[in-house]
């Protein structure tokens, strides 16, 4: 939640605390009491909305981070297999195309990371026969493809949550 909104909620809670100390005066006046009750209702709705926005966005961001970490580990392992084979046959063009460290995979922009992952999957599929001794089979490739699909589905969710929060 933005600091400005947090400050506003804090101010509303302070007003509520001051009103609670003077509740006898508020209860004595019917109009003032009705207004105060409406204020409490609006404040409780605002607090629920603020809490929901904070939790939803945080959870989505964590989900994206976890999906990226899992996919990066899979891509790093697959890249290692590709590099091992193509280094042994002295094909350094393919070797260099997948030669990225785990750290680089973690900090790469989303679209570059997705494109690199797709390149690795394409190489695994194209060279599956020669990579079979390394354990590359259809299930291995499908596992990486499914992780990529899951990541693609979640990649825009934090931005959507931030936009929904702003709208709310």
C-alpha cells in the first residue's frame, strides 16, 4: 500500500480514537451519533479493502518469484546438458547461446527470460536423440515446457494486481 494511503488510514484511526474518548458527548446528540456510526462503517470497509489489497499483491508477487526460481533451476540444468554435449562435439555456437549463469537467469527481464527458456526447450526438442544419454526424453522436455507455461500465466499478475489496487 502506498505511504499516502497508509497515512490517510492512520489519520482516520486517530479520529476514531479521539471520538472514542468523547463517546458520551457523541451519544448524547442523535445526529452526531448517527454520523459517527456511519464513519465507523466506512472506516471498517476501508480497512478491509486496504488489508485485502496488501495481501493479494504480496501473495501474487511471491508466487511469481517462486515460479521463476523453479523455472530458472530447470533451465540451468537443461542448459548444462546442452553445453556438455555441444562442448564435446566442439559446436560452440550452440554452447554460447545457452551459456547463462543461474544468477543471470534470475535477474533477466521477464520477456528475455521467457525467450531464452523457449530457446533451450527448442534445442532440447531438436537434439533429443543425441541428448538421450543425459536423460533428455519427452517427459523431461514436457516438464520444462509446463513450468514455462505456468510462469507465462503468472508473469503479468503482479501488474494486474497493482492496477486493480489503484482502481479500488
